[in-house]
C-alpha cells in the first residue's frame, strides 16, 4: 500500500503551491543555471518547477504513479516512476540532488546506506539538499506513516563517514504544520570523490 498514491490529489493540493524559496535558495546559491537537478521523492513537482523556472534542468523520481504523473504535468520535467531503494542511480549524473522530506520514513540504521546509494548519481563537487524532521524517536501518523526524527548531532557523523561536507545548515518551521521543525542541510560531495 502506497499512502502517497492513495492520497495523491490531496498531497498535491496541500504542497504544490507552497513557496519553497526559503529552503531551496541555500542550494541554488551553489549552482550554475543549466545544472541538472535530481529531485528524489519529487511529490507534487513544486521544487522541480521552481528550479526549471530559474534555468536549471530537472528530473524527478517518485514511487507513487499518480503523484509522478501530476509532478510531470505541473513541473514539465521528466519524472521517473520508481523507488529510491531499488532504482539504479549509477545511470544518472547530476550536479545536485534534492531530498526535501524524501527520507523521513527511512529507518535510522538504513540512512547511511540509502545516502551512499544516492551519491552514485552525483558528480564530484555536486551538492545535496537534505531535509529531515527534528526530534527524537519515531512519530506515528493516524494514516499509518512513521516519521523518523533526527537531531543534528546524530546526522553529522553519518555525513562525515560518507565524505560529505556540510556547506549550509538551517532549522525551519514547517509552512504546513507549525509543530514540525525541519533540519536542512546543503551537503557537498568532495571534488574527486567516489
């Protein structure tokens, strides 16, 4: 069961029209127009559209077929219908990866492996924008979703082990739910990195 597939229109309607400038700008500062951005868990296509309107190339990836279709139409970018746990990221080469809320359901022990897989798509010197919910433990939602919560001190060693440099760090309150606090990172894959 894919909750995002079942509620694709509601999810689109509640997220597509939020202005993402405050959390996308720290990544855009490090890019050059024309750079290719991979938006994993692209949802409504909002962030793809934002970057496309500013002169960047974009590809989305989402596992919910109906949401992927809406994202493709809304952003006018290519959207791959696939799961980030199984997709072959070595088939892509991009200058930036967006992970805006994309990894909030990933179990704590799996996060390093998942990030390592995604890095296969990122060129040396490329950047990742990663946002995760702040807190402790796991929060359950009435619809069955489980959100893994993080503290900055637990994430820094994971980034270091993967050779990722933290170029920017911000804490932001959610536009949708003021009780949700997001940790936002711009991470850089070192030049010459694997």
